[in-house]
C-alpha cells in the first residue's frame, strides 16, 4: 500500500425529509446565498423546501448555473456575494452547481485573478467562504470531496482544482429529492459513478485490499441497480442506494493508498469542451477503448476485475479480459448510453484536433504510470470511433 | 436504508515513516502531554521517535495506562494536565491508551464529577482538550472514531461513552510501528476488528448495499490475512492492510444507515470486568453462541454471510448457516483464540453471576431489535460453555 493522508470533514445528513434539518446546519446569523441551476430545482419543490427551512434568515439567491459551469457565470455570483457581504453559500443541485459553488467560495476573497485558482490546480487557495450543499443529482461525488471542474466558455478550457478549504461543511442527501430526475440524468449518474470507481481501481496491483474490495463492492452494486434505476424511477430504496454509492465513489476513501488513473476523464473533458457532450457520456465513450489500448499495463487488475466484478472464470486470460471490457460496454449501452464517437457523428478527421487540445492543456503524460502520451490518446480515440 | 448522519473529521496519516510528521500536525505552541501504556512503547522505539518529532516543544509524559484503562488511573492524568496547564494530548499506543485519552480529554474541563461522562454515555460532554494519536496496535478503531470504553476498578464496571468532541484531530498510522507486537495482540486485533464488522453487518436486511459490500470486503480481507499475519510477522504489506482494515472496521462508515447489534460486545465486557479476559477473546467466546441462539432473527443475513463471505452455496439453508458459524469459530481458533468459556475454566455455575452483572448495568434489552433479554444472554453464555 502506498503512504497516504485521508481527511474528509464533510458532514453527511442522509435520508427522507432531511432538507428541513438545514435550519440546524446553516449558522443562525449567516448571510446566505442559495445557488442553483435551472428551473428543475424550482419545479420539483426542492428550492421551496430550502427556503422554508431558512425562513427568517438573510437569504439571497443566484440561479442559472448550467451544466459544465462557466467561469464567466460564476464570477457574476462572486460579484454579488462581495456586493451583498454574504458569508455562507448553499449549493442546491448536482455536481455542476456544487463544483461552481466551490470555485465561487474560493474566489470571493482571492487576491489576484481568480482564474489562477484553476491554473494553479487550487494550490493558491488559502481560504474559502463556508458552504453546504443540498444534493439533487447523484453522480459526481462533489458533495463530499474537495474537487471542482470549471469551464472557461471563452477559450473552451475545462480545468480542475482541489483544495482542503472547499470541502462542504455539510451535505444534505435526501433521496426523495432525486425522484423527479430525468432518466437521462440518472443513467449519466450511474456511468459517472462507475467510471469514478474504475479510475481509482483499474490500474496496477498495489496491495490495497480494503480499497479493492470497497471499489468492487461499489461496482457490483452499480451493476445491480443501474438497469433497475432506469426502469423503476420511484423506488426509494434504489434511489437511496444510488445516492450513497455515488458519494462513496469519489470521497477520497477508495483512492487512498492506491494508484489512480484519470486519463479517461481528461480525454472526456476535451470531448465535452469541444462538442458539449454530457460528461458521463464522454466517459462511456473513452473508457472501453482506454482499457483495450492499455490492457498490458492494466493486465493484472483487468483479470481481477473480470473475476470479482463480472464473475468471469472461464477461458484464457485474454478471453476473460475481452469479456470484462465487453460487459462494461454492454452495461453502459443497457442504460441507453452510447459507447462510440460515431453515435455523436464524430469521425476520424476530428481526432487530430482533440489531441491538439490535449497538448494545449499539457495533458501529455496521463494515467497511473504517466504512460498515456498524446500518441496513446490518439489510439484510444481511434479505437472509440 | 435508514436515515443517518455521517461525520468523521479525523485526519489519517498513513504509512512508513509517518511518525516524523507529528511536527506538522501538533500545534507549534501547544503544551503537550504524551500518554502511553507499558514498557513496549519505550522498548520498540515509538516513544523515542515521537519525542524526536516534538523536540523543542513543551512536552510532559504520562505512562502506565493499562489495558482496560481505569477511571482511577485516568483521573491522575487529568490532575496532572490541570496542574501543568497542558492543552494538547498525544496518545501513543493502542485502543486502551486512545480510549483513556478520550476520557481524559473530556474530563479536564468537565464541570461536575467526571464519572457522569460515562453514566451519561457522553451526552454531558460539551468540549474536550484536542488530541492526536500514534497508533501502535490495530484493533479497536478508536484512532478514527469518537467512542471510548472505560473501567472503574473499584466497582468492576466497564462503561462506554461517545461524543463528537472526542474525535482525534489526527492519527498517525505507521505499520512499521506494529512489527514488534506480540502475536497474541495481533491475533486479538484480528478478532476484535472482525467482530466490529459483524456487529454492524449481521443483523437483518436493511437495504444498505454499499454498507453490506464494504462489511463483506473487510471480513474477506481479515479472513485472508489473519492466519498469514500470525505466521509472518514482518510483512509490511500484511501489517499495512491489517492496520487500515481495523480502522475502517469501526470508523462509523459501514454502520451508517443500517441496524447495529453490539450484544456480543456488551456480554463480552462483563467477562472482561469479572475475569480480566482480553476484550477480543471475550468476543470470540460470545459471538458464535450469539449467532446460534439468534439464528432466526438473523436468518437472512446469516445466509448472505454464508454465501458472500464463506462462499457456501451447497446444502439447505440451515446447513449453510451452521457451516458459516462453524467457519467463524474455526477462524478464531486458527488464530489461537479459544471460543469456549471452558478454556478459561469458567463453568455453568458462573453464569447467574454474569447475568446479574448485566442486569446491574441495565443491559436487559440488547441487540439490533432489543430482543436479547437477560434470559437470552443466559442462553448465549450457556451455549458458550
């Protein structure tokens, strides 16, 4: 096992009817900004519940934080917070609203150009406005980690940052708040969580026994509930499990002490930046090809994945690896998520431009072993046509 | 899944050579009390390493916190801290030293008789002196939770308390610090961790998919490494996995949102209080009998345990349950830990007195369903003769 530090102070308040508990968790004398995305938070009643819980407090609102939140929009929130001297943020939504809120929290008191928060990957952050979250879309894990991905619309850049100052103080996870989610978002969330686990698991053996077992447990659970979630949207039990699994998939736990990959995410980010494909859908395109192209480097873990996750015991090693990758692909497709670039009418002539984007963003040595060069990324994209 | 809150702000610093990092994690201007147990911390070099890391700070020491730490001893530490105006505690040792330090931390500024901390189960605690830990004996999970068990020597009472104020600020987990542990303590630690997981898992189905998978993952790992740990004491990899698994077994995670039992622990505490049997060894005596006596209430989870943990698929339901319990027993025995009261020459004539102790401590309705009455406890002890 590798040496590691694990620290995660976010308080999770989980279950039916827990939104009302905001009254306890938001400081009484706080000047609060509620941040949200589109009309759904209003329509499904979550915002009304949040407002009711905070009645009597000083509360402002900032809506319109769209998927793949942009620096430009977020800076308008920063200006509003400074102008109104607000001192507590409450993100109501999914990963985009929470990621956006993290950036805003770090930017409000940042000395200098806040874009540096992203170009320094968060290293320059020394404080942040405290914030909590009310999660309505399980997928990114942002509700219990200190990471954030922000897009600059102007330059089509999608950059990540992390800082111990941007852990949410608390996150309210009420599964009933997810029951009105469109199926497309549920399916996306399942794939996103699945690939989060894979990025921390499918590398090379590092002797992290609990980490491997936990990762496998999350994958097995997602495989079990994925198709049922998409078919049966009103099951509290399924929604509750999905919500907690998606949080555990990226809260630092399963990745502590083991190598991590993230090449699939980085290449996926370029697809989103260029074609505006949903984040999760880019992962479903890139991951199977990545596993095929990188099968030698990942051989031992692919065999473990085949055995423990897909229960594949028959055939040669290579047959089991092929079968495990095919099953991964079939799982994504069973959720209605395509696994090929062609599904988005992206052809071979686009690949050079995507690789040029990777190069421009310095993404020239990706993966757990930094062996995913631009050349390898090119091959991965070709294999995904 | 049940509603739950999960909160665990302890920072884990894990790996080879991490003791030196104490210098970063103990506040520079703190007046520190190092607390430890017997001679082993001195002999194996851990104390020397701790002292070196804190060189230049104001540091006092308090040794002699024995297994099953007593109120009487701990109150002497409280007096020393008050007299010397110390403001940061550093527990160096295993669960006993850490549990003792938690009580001390809560008692220093407690207004009233500190014994009330235990009789109120911690509800009366409103603050605590901050503390960190350097773990030398994986077993109890105390290094990453807010619970503590204390004994009153005078009355032979063993009582537990918990409070969010007694989470360690940080815990240093350096597996190399465990390489000189006596085999008896390693074996005890494996059993202790194993039963911690069982208490949070083997109850009734509550639809906590990730919780179940995580619990099963920890049990599978302990079964895999237990015998090797006892045979091969110098493997860093085994020690590291054991250390992290023991922490994960009782840091609140696997028990969040699911029912918990703890009847085995409560009955075990009476065995320790009366006969001074090592804590883990009492669990190995009580658990198999508890599972036999409670097999109907635990039927569904026993079947799941048989299948997923022991890979038992053949035979009738009852045969699989019998086999799973027998395998659990055999696992403990394989570590050199007896599973019968007779191994400690405790006979049937002692059972009434033990049940009277349980009654005196108000332990009349134990277990996930409060169905373990004094009568059931009597039967469990009889079945363990």
